[in-house]
């Protein structure tokens, strides 16, 4: 039983996202780092779940319907990716990458990151928001429903809660919990933190390659200083440093530490060659994922992208950045208007 659960965990959180990411990045027609594909695999999962969950919630469908629809879809996509990318699986390339990056600065950066990954697995931070995030996931599984029964008191909602219906991140927690056969509390406090912390650092690593123009030593030093900031950043319960290390299983923590940096990363990828439509489509996928993790993402993600688009349009004298970014903001606009309609 334990071995079977471990196999499920490895596939769902490791092999599966990597296959999905390779399917996404395949159409960029350029060499993609393993980290980049892995991160994009998670965003594809979030985006698909968002597009399926919201209409199903409004139609008052069962949670099991969402789970099987989402699971089958990502399973089929993973199989398709394996078939299309089987020729790209080369152990020698992976070994060469490890050898090229085996140096003192990378080892130090890796050790700092490893500490941040291991500590949440050994110790547990109990947060007041668990009473919503974790309990909503547990309630969805137990009642086989979605936002019908309130997590706070067990009573039925008189009306759908707009903030949570449009950003149903707890349903991701519920879905992966059912998939691997582990209770949502254990998944939230033990399994997701190390994975999401690694996701954040993978994104920061790719951003650093842009900032330092591929200088590996500079990237390593950047990660060392960034790790120190996160480790000693608990000077307030509201900092993104605290959110990453203590409550990363919550949607707003994912927004601050994973989604918003990913928007920076993808925009930098887009302006590197703005004629590659594949990069803009991936940015669109990230924007859909921003709506999934938190209702604040519906507003903050387009604000972030809009600010980047305006600054770089002026800098590079290209109005096309603003136009293409506006298209990527359409999902946020749709969910934002839906929210305003629901609170009337």
C-alpha cells in the first residue's frame, strides 16, 4: 500500500508535470531547461482545473465529476507528451547538465534551498486559514460536492461565495489528495510545501539567467542571497518570505511566490522574441493559473503584466507588447466581471 502511494506521488508530482511541461514547451521550438518544463507542467494542471472547475461549480456538479474529468485529461496529455517527446529523453544530457553545474556556489545554493525544503516536512506550521483551505478540500471529498457545504460551520451556502468559487484552489488539494490516497491535511502540510518551494526557486533561477545573461556563477550567488532573504524574512506574518516557508499550500502564498514571478519570467521570454506565439500562449496559460490560486490573482496578475508591458513598450518602443499582453489578460477580465456580477 505504501509503495503504491509512493508511486502515485512520484508520478503526480514529478513525472506527470514534467511530461505535461514538455508538451507545452515542445512548441517553443527552442531548447528548454528541465526546470522550465517542470514548472509549466504545474501551470497547465492549474489552468485545466480552473477551466473545468468554475463552470462545474455553477452547475452544482459533483466533485467526483471534476476529479475524473481533470485526471483523465491530464493523463491523456501526459501519454501524448510521452509519445511525442520519447526521442528527447536522454540520460546523457541529464548527466552532462549535472556535471556542468557541479561547483561550489551551486552546492552552497543547493544546501540553502534543501534546508528550506526539508524543514516544512519535519515541522508543521498551523495557520488559521487552514480552517478554510484544508477543511474545504476535506468537505469536498466527504460530501462529493463543490462549495455547497460551508467549511466553517457545515451548513449549506445560501449563495455561492464569489471569491472562492472563481478561484477554487482547495479543489486542487482535494483532487491530488484523492489521486494519491492521502488525507488533505497531510498533503497540504507535508507533500505540497517542498514541491511548491522548489517550484518557486526554479522560477527564480530562470529569471536570474535572464537578469545575468546566462552567467552561471552570478545566478548561483543570486540564489544564495535570495535563500538568505527567505530564511531570515519572517519579520512579519504578511511577507512573501513567510508565505513561502510557512503557508505555501495556500493560494495567496502560491500567487505571491510562484505565479507573479512566473509572469515576470514568461514576459521576459516573450520580449526576447515577441514573434514567437508559443511564448505568449504559455503566458496566457499562466494568467489562467493566476485566477485559479487566488481571487487576488484575478486583479494582481493583470496589474503585474500590465505594468511590465507598459515599461518595456516604452523602453523598446513596441506597442505590440501592450496589445499581446492585453489578450493574455482576457481570462482575468472575464473572471473579474463575473465576480462583480455575483456581488451585486
